[in-house]
C-alpha cells in the first residue's frame, strides 16, 4: 500500500496506512500533526471500505509519535462507531470472561474502559440502560440488507435467501430465517440469533462464520436460538434467556 | 382508463414474453382492448413470438424521438381484434430510454386501452426500471427453480420499493411428473418463499416451443395445457374467481396409465 502523506500547513504531515495481518488489521499512524488532522486522515483512509470489514479487529500502531491513551481510545471508539472495526482484546478483558456466559448481556465496548469493568457495576449499568433495537416490519427479500450497529434487530417477517441482517447485538426473527444473519457484528460473541424457523444460508456470530448442515427431513418449524458455546455455533430449541 | 401491468421476472428465459403474448391475446379474445409493449429495447422478441415481426415499421424509439406518432407505431394483430403491439427498437439499447418517456407512452396507451401489458427485460437495471416506471401493478413470472425464485424475490423487493404493491405471481413451466418425483419445487415451496398472491400455474407444455417459433400464440389453437392456464390467468386478471387446478400426477398408477395412453408429459391428469 502506498504511503499517502498529506501535507498539513507545510510543517506537519500525516500518514495513515492500513495493513492486513493474520490477527486482523493494523492502522499505522505516522504523523506529527494535531489530533483533528489525524482524525481527518483516518476518516479519509477508511471512508471507502464499506461494510466488508465490519467486525474485523484493528490495532493502532504509531511511528514516531506517541498519542496519549485517551487519544488512542478516542480513535478506537471512532473506528468502532463509524466503520464497525473492533479494537484488539486487552489482557484485563480476557480474565473477565464470566460475562460472556450471559447471552443477553451486551458487552461493554472493548478497549475503551480505562479500568477493567467490575462485574457488579456492569450489571447495574445494564439494568439501568435499556438496550436499543431496530424493528423491521416486513419480509426482507433477496438483495435487501439491514444493518444496525447500535443494538439488536427484530424482524417481523421472513429473511429470505439472499437477504442479510447484521446487528451488533442479538437478532430476533419472527418468521423464517433463510438468508444470512450476523449477530454481534462488532465482536460480541455472546450475541444470539433467534428465529421461528431456522434455515439460514449462513450464520455469523461475532467473528465465527458457520454454515448449518442441511436438514434431511422437513420438520415442524420451532423457535430456535443459535449462539456460541465452546467456540462453536450451536442451534437449539429456544427456551428463554 | 385502463390498467398498466408490467410482466417481469428478474431471471431471463422463464417465459415472460410468452406470457405477455398469450395473456394479451386471451384478454383481447374476451373483447378487451389490449396494447402490449415490448420494453426489451435492443433485444426485442415479443413481435417474433406474436408473429408480427414482418409488419413492424416504427418502434417505441421512433415515437420517443418524434419520427412517428404513437398511433402509427402500433402494429395491429390481424387474428384478433383490439390487440396492438408496440415493438422495441433493435438498434438502440436500454439506456437510450428514460423512465419518464416510457411512462408518458404507457399513459397515452392507457387512455385508449383496457390493458397495457409491458414486457420487461430480464435483469434489474435501467431496462427493468423503465418497464416498471409506468406500471401500477405487476405480474412476476418464475419457474419452479431455486435460481428463478431467488431472482423473483429480488424483483418483488424492487417493485415494492418502486411503490408497486399489487403484485401477482405466475409459476410457469411446472412439470407435475418432476414435482411428483421430488425433482422440482412445487407451488407451495415457491409461495413459502415469495409469499405473494398466486394468480396462475402454467404447466410445462411442449407445444409452446412450436407456437413460439411459428409466431402464433398457443392460445389461438389450444384450450388445454398451457393455453388453458393462460386463459384462466386472463380471467383472474379481469377479476373473475377461477380456481387454480392442481397439476398433480395421481401416484404411480396414473403415471403408468398415462404412459400407456401416450399422454404428454405435463398434461393435466
């Protein structure tokens, strides 16, 4: 990838590069310019990416400039909010795996909290803050795409083959799921997909992509839930959260 | 004032033009004034299927650029009164026409006719948008194949976003023997995905190819098989309650007798 230096005010310069590695993307910032100018350069670099990288981990690396940790986390939250890029795991969150077992719990935005989330505070904040959900009142047909990266999606209707639903939280389909559903699109592996009739083309939860085995026999449609258990996406009868 | 109906499918080769030719003829045979419009500019074939190719002088393109009037460009079908065709230009392509121009033409035709049937090209690009621009209702044609159903689903979504909400489905070329063997989707499978109103099921009929090649819509010569299905669809378009017969092979016994008596594949049992 070419280094695109953008000259600012004849004195400072900004270079923002995006490189792909096995464990995700790295955003390499080389600049002595102000925060606002770096932000502009990041936006310019990421503007044309589209939806393809949603849920990908991105790590910020700096050449010859040290951004403060507040500045770095500001950029992480910007990239997550605007482009769906996920900050890398930090050590304290790996220790804090107890939260991942609660399927409805929305994870705190990774990488941002300066102090590791305390379980009791976390649950308290959850009960106070209501989760957002987007409500879709029609069938999603082939080629139609719904994305909501601020919470859950509820579809009253079918998701047909060729249609796609993406949410940062859970996806609930009051109808047939035959297209693609991507829950926890910003990396929340505790997210779930629930459908009245689960026959998806593809299921994605967090960064796990699965293709369900074809059903040999037609069965009576029943409400089912798909979520990650021990690293695999498991589909089972839905019996409430 | 008549009704403007676009016939569309997304996928090519599912029988849109054949549907337009036969349903248009059927409506005209029941004394309705009908104009059929070929919107497949650059790849016209409705005039060929209707056997009117040799009589086309002006096309819709000539009407748009002003070298012909609309009345003069309409080709009358001599076999049936009240049926006219507006042919597509072979020399131009779909981007030479704007949706507004298409809409203006259809609105004029609508004043003089009871039905304006617009034969849409395959695809979802400008040609489709032109065809759909004037329509208030749509007939979506699909065959019982997964790929055709997928495209029909896409088209239904696009029609809805163009504010066309009266959308009816024609399942074309259903082969009852293959359905019975489990090799083909049946109407129920198709409706399960598309969930719109089914206005007719046309059985596969080997006579269609011959009639298309001769330029004589099958409905002139036959009352059964596909022709019967097209006639019933035209009656349903006119608002009559006509039940959709089930094209089913009654078990192996009937198939055996069918073979013994030399029945054609796909003939209604």
